[in-house]
């Protein structure tokens, strides 16, 4: 069939163009295209085909016209085109599909060719080999897959945003950091996840990005669970080939653990600074208490037996001084003098005793959960008692009379983690929980700060030292203390103390009451505090002793040497542990021992837990006096030293 007769408008629209020319033009056009073109009738018979189609499928070199296109094409492709031709003829609408044949991808477009009655009688089939495009798309998909794998497995969070700073990509690590799903972040701005006070700087940084400037900075974000996320951000602009801003890319490194450690280290350093102040205050305060207690002791001795009311009042004054001494003990916990004096002990009996006393007089129930065979710990019993008492008392104050406290003790083997100072090892965990009002989220990070308190100036007023003392004690034991709380859901304090798994427990030595003679002694006192020196001299003189007092250690050494040379040595020397100028008590005794190896010395200090006080015998002392002391304590120390 002549091609021009098929392609010619049957209504004569092309009458101005010669028929032969129209046919040749149409054939030239379909031969010029990159596609294979074939025109079929209703039965699929080929009416005309362009050269590309003929070269591909006319293997015998003969004509294709008149043959069935379904027979010419491979079976898989021919079958699909048969269905498509039928559909196009039936619906009178074009169709398109892609199919794979002989290992190649073929794009097929079918168009209905209408007759004068607008009835589709013929179909034009355009076929194009798109194998290369498919290979390119497949390679692109593989590249994108590899890129996504690389991005998602990166240790850093990656955020890509468009020119409007809307998130277009959040990799797996970033999603993990923030706690959101991909659907929850895409299309949003990072500003939606920032703390409000950081927004002004965030918008300034965005302006710099639009100007093509990169930045590196630290930023706080809000996780989905409400927790604060500290991130180190490395942000850079994305520019197109014309150097125009089209987006930004940011790398996120989670530094929350580091920030927590920095905060904890800062808190610890604050405690150290306060320790210097507290130690000085406690020392001076104990000296004042010493003078007060000494004068009260003397006043009681001067009273007549009938003056019982005055004696009772003075006894009450002594008890008040004892309570004041408890405050100095708290202050000393911050200082070097508050270093723990450790011994091996079990926590369970201590927990039961201290909690029972702390909750006495209330209707609060206490529940205990003690693991069997709990390891012992190396700890200062007095300080650990102080921690337990403080935490149980806080729990009591946080509840109504019908609340409850739960205390557990168990073994824990911990691995070192970021954000904690605890090394790997075995620990004993002591947990104290209450059913009280809880701690506000804004206050959780401050509960261990010195002098931070939420208590009113009422019956529960306080100075904010309690939890700071607990923090300092546990830290000095090489442990850790943590708190968890939600408003109206109570609070839980957990502390970890290093376990001691070997060696027998040391039994506490009972205090021995010794007697000595009441003969007059020749006593030398060295104390830089004039009030203490004067008070102690009065007390010793009242006891019938011959007393010489000096304020400087070097003078004490000279006087003792002179007494030895004169043949009238001192029977006892009382030396103050701390001296702001000149040698301290231990250094003075070292010099005295060179003069007289049999010197009888007593060490005096306001630091009851100082290792030199506890281990006084190791330094050559025969006894100790802890300020403030009564006349009875002074007399007892003399008896013990003289043995």
C-alpha cells in the first residue's frame, strides 16, 4: 500500500499538496525520528514501517508490509502490543507502556488513527529503546542507596535543609539523637526544636548561611521526650553553579554527656572552693565554741550544790553547743578535714537503724529490699549515716504523714559510661525512693548545689547544705549519687559506693574508760587561738596542774628544750593540729621527739575526721582532744595519755 494514501487527510485538507509529495514527506519524517515506527490496521497487519523498524526486525531482507506485527515482534513484546492495539482501537485513546524484551527495555507509545467518521481503524506504534536510560536510573538509584547508607551509618547526625531552611534530610543518627521519626521532621525548620532563648542566635546563623558563610558552634535542642540535647553543630551553605544559596547542610555531634561531665566537674570545683571557706569557718567556729564550752564547764564547777537551776541552764547551753558542733561537722564535710575515714562495713544494718530513727514520730511506712549476700563497702560509717539520715529526712519532708519510703541495697557491676566519673567495677547501690510531691524539672540539676533550697522559712526551713553534703561525701568515697523525679510522682536518690569483696569486717573497738592519778602535772600548751589557750589554761589550772601556754610552735620547741636542760621537763604537751603560721602540731612533735624520745604529747583539733587525728599514734601522740571539749574530756585525755 502506498504510504501517502494512508497518511493523507481523507477530507482533502492536504489537497494543495500533491499526493506523491505528501507521502514522501510523511515517510521522510518517520524515517528521521530516533524511534522505530510502524502503522498497523485493525488486524495488526503492517501498513508501513520506517527504516529503523525494518533494520531491526526484517532479518530476511524482505518487505514487512502486510505481515502481522505480532508475528514480527518477539513473543513477549508482540503479545503485549496485541493487547495494547486492541485497547487503543476500542477506546480511541493513546496508550503507553514500557516492557522488557531480549534483555532490553522498550518504551512503546500507541496512537489511534481515525477515519472520516472519527472511527479508529489504524494504530501508529512508536517504539524506543530506553535501555540506557533504565541503566542510568538504576545506577542512580544504587548511588542514592549507597549514599543513604553512608549517611545513615555515619557517627554524626546529618541535616540537609532547602533554601527556606526546611528539613529535607535527617539521617538515622540525627533521628536517634532527637528521638523523632523521619516523617515528624521532614519539612520542618530546626527552629522548632530549639530552646526559645537560643532562637535569636539561630536566626543570625541562618543569615550567615545565606551569605555563604560556614560556622561551628554549640547548640541546645529539645528532644521528643523533653530532655535537653547538647549538640556541636558544623553548618555550611549549599551553593549552585552560579554561587547562589540553595540550602544548607549541618553535621551534629552529640556532646550532652560531655556537658554533663563539665557541669559535674564545675559543681565539684564549687564544692572544693566552698571547702576552703568552710574549713576556715569550722576551725574558727570550733575555737569559739571551745571557749564557750570551757567557760561553761568552769562556771558549773564554781556553782554551789544548791544552785541546781543555774546548773541546769548551763547544761542546756552545753547541749546547744553540741548542736552547733553538728553544723561545723557539716561544714567540715566540704573541707579537707572531711576526708572519709574508711573501714569495712555492711550497709543493711546501718540503713535500718538510721531510717528508723529518721522516721520516728511519723506515720510514714518504710519498705526494705535487701539483696542477699550484699558486698561490704569501704566507707566512713559516720558520714554514710549522715547521708542516709539526710535523704530519709528529705523524703519525710516531701510527703504527707501517709506516705511511704522504699529503700533497697543491691550489688551492681558497672561498666564505665560517658557522662559519669565512675570507673568500671563492683559497686553497692543504695536507693531511697519516696511517694512525695517530687522535684521540679528545672530544679533537678541544682539539687546538689551548695545553698540551693526550695524550703520556706517555716518549720522545714534550711540552708541548702544537706544534699550538697551528701554529694561531697559520696564523691570523696569514690562513688556517685544521682536523682530521678517527676512532679507529683516522688523522687528517687541512688548512690553507688565501691564494693569491698575480700577481707573480714573490722569490729568497732569499745571506748575504754581508764583511770589515772590526780597528781599535779607540768603541762605545755601550744595553740594559736588566744581564747582557746586561755580557756584550756583555766581548765587545767582548775584541775590542779601547772600550765605554760604559748601561741607559736617554735616557742614551744624552745621552751621544751629549756625545760629538759634544766632538769624539769614537762609531763604533757598539748599541741594544736593547725597553725596558720609556723609549724603545725605534727611538725612540732617531730622536733620534740628529737629532744626527748619519751615526750608525752596530745594532739588537739577541731577536725574530728582528720586522718592525723584518727591515726594520732602513727605520729607519736599519746592522745587526742577534739574541739570543743569539756573539762571532763580534757581530764580523760590526760589520763589516757599518761596511761
